[in-house]
C-alpha cells in the first residue's frame, strides 16, 4: 500500500522544492542615499532641534480658533479622514482571509410529477467550514500590504492636517498684509490730496506750472486705483481664509491683529531627521514597502495552495426532521491546487509588481530630494527676506528724513516768497 502512494509523494516533493527554490532577486532595489548632507548647505549656523509647538509662537487667540475650526470643518480634511477609515476596513477584510470561514446554507423545495401524479418535498441544510492554509505566507503578505497602505494613508492624513494648518496661518498673514497695504494706500491718497492742494495753491499764486497740477492729479488717481484693487485683494484673501476653515466665503471675517515679529531663529533640525519627521516621506516609504509586499504576494500566487473544508449537513423530505442525530452527514476534504498553464498571466503580474516596486522606489527618492530642496530653498528665502527687511527699515528712515527735510524746505521757500511779496507791496 505504501508503494502505491510513491508517485504522488514524488510529485508533491517536486512542487514544494520548486516553490522554495524561487527566491526574489532584490539587488535592483538596493539604493543607498549616500549624498545626504550632514547639515543644510544654506544654513549659516548649526541646526537647532525642531519644535512641534511652532504655532504657539504667534500668541494670538484668533489664529488658534481658526486652526481648530479648519481641522474640524474643512471638507478635504474630513474626506482624508474617511479615506483612513476606508483603509482600516480594507485591512480588516484582508486579514479575515487568515481565519477560517463558517457558512450556513438551508434549502427547501416542493415539486410535482405528472406520471404518476405525486408531490415531493425536499429540505436540506449544510454547515461548511473552509480554511486556506497560509503555506507560503501569501495571505500574510496580502495582510501586510493592506496594513502598510493603512499606515501610508494615516501619514498622508497627518500631512494634510499639517498642510492645512500652514495654509490657515498663511491665509491669516495674507489678510493682515492686505489690510496693512490698504491702510498704506489710503495714507498715500491723503498725502497725494495734500500735495495736490499745495500744488494748486502754488499754481494760483504763479509758483507752479499747469503740468505740475496735472501730474499731481494723475498721482492722486493712481493711488485711488490702487485702493480699489487692494480692497478686492483683501476680500479675496478673507474669502480664501473662510473656505479653509470650512465656512461659506461671505467675506465677512474680521481680523484685527498685527503681523508678529518672529525674531527667534527657525529650528531646522538635521537632514537625516527630515526622513522620519515629514509625514509625506513616511507615507511614501510605507507605499514602497506596500509595493514590495504586493510583489511577494504576486510571486507566491504561482505556488501551490492548500485548502481544507469540512461540511456537516442533513437532507430530508420534512423540515421538522432536519438536524436529527441519526441522519446527519459530514465530510472532510483537503485539496491542493497549482496553476500549470495560464498563458503567462501570473508571470506578467509578478513582473508588473516588480516594476511597480522600482517605480515606487524612484518616487520615494524624488519625494525625499524634493523635501530637501524645499528646506534649502526656504533657508535661502529666509535669509533674503531678512536682508530685504533690514534694507526696508533703512529706506523707511531715509524716507521719513527726506519728508521732514522737504517740508522744512517748503516752509522756508513759502516764508521767503511771502516776504518778497510783502516787500514789493511796500515799494
């Protein structure tokens, strides 16, 4: 009897050995980020540790309320939260394949035969337990892929929240900047009106030409045009901020605040810390690992699969006789299956999964270097803005001094002109 099973044992051994001998070649995926700098290239000082409570530096209750309102009501954030919940349910559904499934089925029917006339009743019920043994870890790879996709979606959700907070703060800054520019243009309008009054007075006294009057009027109209455009810009900034908070863009939001002066250096951290700190990079890394798990699953799809099933059931012509201990029947079945010919479908799926891993690997590297580039650009821009700010302060001092000097010269000239007229009247 033992020798009768030798051919089947030989076939099984060949299948198992062939499955175990197929190993993935992962040399193509080995890439080392060797040119990652130890410090940021544009940083003038040593990098400070990144603080998570950067929002508290603003010290303004309104911006805190706006951020909380945006995180609670922004439609895109809510959608991202639902995407995370969907991935979580998909993880549960994928992990269920590692457990046995138990199904209950019941059937009853009544039929009639004409020759001879007779009526037949039949009822049956079956309780089926089925289980696929995870012999090669294929189902575990599928669960790992689903888990990594869930983690990637969580990281994307965290990145969306950080991006939203940054957009709200930037929108709040834009509203304040628009208000300051509007106030500046309105002050320049008043200055232009005063200049026009002085020029027209000098024109009536014969001190100025008509060209000076027209040029000053043109300057006044230009300032009024800027005011109209700036009002539209302010309304647009307010509506953008309202939409970020999930509210209707009514343009009625009131912001009464000054631009904060951030005189402390911005903590930059180290380039190597950015990999584990930035949520979008973490999400990209999880997606790379997920594609790797998908490659393992596609590879193991070509291996044999072992299924076990057990059935307990009963069949009778009366429903009341179901589940009678004397009529219950059971069966236990074990089956093994392996694809032999599929016109290259499984091989093509595995190759596509391998290429997807390589593509996702390059996507991760591109995201990483883009993140490095964003930080380097931000450091350069910060240094440039600081220089522009200091130069603007000096220009402001010079403008104030020039205005005072011009006013004093005008007063001296007016006094001299008045003295000459008085002297001529006496002559």
